[in-house]
C-alpha cells in the first residue's frame, strides 16, 4: 500500500470510530489490509495450490520446472551448450565417464560438489618415491630434490576415480604414464603444478589444463 492509501484508511477508520483516536479498533483493519496486500499483488488468493494458506508458503514449495541436464566434454564456461537457462545442469564427460558436474547460476557455470563428497576427501602428504593409495583423494607432494617416482594405484580397480596430485616442490618428478585429452601421453609431474588424473579402466587421463 502507498503512504496515501494508508493515511486514507486510517482517517476513514478514525471517523468511523468517532473519537479521532488511533486505537486498536482503528489499526486492526489497516494492518489487515497491509498483510493481505501481497495476495492482491500476486493474484487471487483462491488460486493458491491446494493445502497452502498463504502466498509465502506457496512460493517456498514451488518445484522448479524445465530444468535441463546438458552433456558435453568441454568445460561449459569455455564451450557452453547451445541454449541454457538459470538452474540448468551440465554433465562433463570423458570417454563416457563423468569427470565434473556443473550448474548455471545466471552468471557462470559452477562446479557442484556435495557435502558428502567434501567430508569424504582424504588429503595426504607424499615424499620420496610415493605409491598413491586408492584412498588418497588428494596428494600434496613435497621433495627437496628431483628424480623420484610417484606410482598410481591399480588402474582397473580405480576406474572412474579422480585423483588430485599437487607438486609443491621446485623439481620435476616422474609419475605413472597418463594420456592427455588432446593427444599424446606423458610421465611428467612438473614442479609446482597440479595433476588431476582419472582412470577409464585402461588408461590414466589428465583432465585439467
């Protein structure tokens, strides 16, 4: 309600009251009109969904419609789907394996990570010749010189699992052979770099730039 409408309603109720006093009797219809205004603005209250008694509850229980799940191999921020809307999801795959899941927030695509996944991440430190364990979600590798070898776990048993390896040292190290998504392969674990490797059951693939 506008200020003028509120004043008009108060003045009307004061006249009706007869005492020119702003009493509870005067305020009650004014407050009721203000509270009920939301229904007048958004539509007829009789059109609320069955079981809902006010507009706020109705809005809180709305289920998003027409949310789409898109699929592609590229980062959607680099190569987005041909058309998409706020709330849409994007499944990024590599050789039919899902390597990331994104949602569009209206500005950019944001990678989705569940609270359960966050709690289950196991971060370890590695030095020297290190054998990555299946339970090592993230390895922070530290060494005071180069020439060491990092060995990835069984490629078959760890199919679809993503390992993050961070080389915090100033030296290049050697790691189990992995394929590049573009072409070629490598065993380099470069100094001060991050490797994200995933197994398709046959090969390790680097999935980060």
